[in-house]
C-alpha cells in the first residue's frame, strides 16, 4: 500500500476548486445553469443534445436502429454538447435536464414538447413510443428491463469508480484502483456467464438492454475505454467478446458510434447529425477536421 500520509476528513467539507483530475474544471457541488444559452432546434421531431460518450452512444444507436426499421418518426437532429467546455450548464440544457448530464432529448412530435433525460429513460421512452426493441410479453419485458437497470446501476462503478481512479485521477492510488477493479471484473463475469446461455443480453432477441450495455462493457471488452484491456484481461471473457463483436457489426451501431463523436479518426467523427446523408458528407475527414477535436 501507499506510504502517503493518511487523509483525515475535516468536520465540514469545503469545495477545493483546484482539486485536480481531468474533469476538475467542470465538477462542482451545486446544480443549475452557469450561463444563459438557448439550445438550437432543428427540423426533425426529435432533438438530441449529446456527446459520444458511452451514455450518449446508447441513444444514437437506438435512433439509428429505429430508422433502420423504417420508423420515419425517429428522424432526429443530434446537437453536440461539449461537456469539457461546460455546455451542459447552459440555461437551455439545464431546462431539458436539470441534472446537467448528457444525453438529453426533446420530443417535439406532439402538441406539447416532451423532455426526457437519463439514457435509460430515453431508451425506454423511445422503445415504447415506437413499439420496438422492448418485449411486450411480461416475463421477457421484465428480463429486458432488469438488465437495463443493471447497467444503469453498475456503470457508475466502471466509469466514475474504476475509470476515474485508473485513468483520470491526478495521482494513482492503490486502494481505490484495487477496489473498483475487483468490482468491474465481477461485473464482466456476470455478463460473461449470462452470455454463455443467451445470444443477447435479455434473451434471443436484440433489445434496449444490449444497446445500453454495449457502449460500456462492449467498449471495455474491445479495448476502447481507459486503456485498460490488458490490465483487466478482457480477452478472457470469451462470451462477452462474442457478443461485443456481434453487436458491433450492426450498421446502425456503427453509425450511432459516429454521431457527436469528437475524438478518434476524422472519418469516424460526425459532430452533428441532421440528415442520413451526413454520414457520407459531414464527417471530419470531409470537412478537414483534426483527429482529436475538442
């Protein structure tokens, strides 16, 4: 263990704005907007405000899958929210999501706009709105929703726990890395055991449970998150690897990963999506963008 002096918590915590870490400039202990800024509104029924983090990718994958099924009402404008620059604290965004987290959705297809925030809520809302990717038979529906909520409850240990201390914290600390590594490997084993008996997460059909879990745990299995593939020995989870490849081969999933993406190869970055043709004409390689736009 570390020989660093033990931290003794004060009687009352105070906010140290210079606490360090990759996201120190946007983390704060209060809610609400920091500045006035209206959100743009496009021409489609659904307006998405997001970034291609795992949580953001869940929703763009769902929208692309709905369009692939022929649901024209799922046409959407995807507006880029640069969380590193604090866009999520603008007054317009906070009005859609008072929690200031991406993704956030406005459904303007009816007489009164409907706001939906939290990625799991958005997936469920869209599945029910279009009657797709969520079983209607009670036992199958319960299985799907159980895995959806498993992801919502488990991913914070992966992202906010393991990912933070392994990749983003200002210094490496053995205890939290060990603690969250143990939990993440347990989660990977949960999925691997489930996928040993089932083609998809919730059963024999592709559902919103797969869409929710794949960007996090499929991405981890393929080495896309935190540079931790070797550390976690992700190749050992063979059933998870099989499933991650299966989902990743879907054209709608590949398109969904591109939307609101601002890192990686320029050809994989579609900062904003307003039309299906944008995938062919508006990626950063076509616009002359850099490989690591911020």
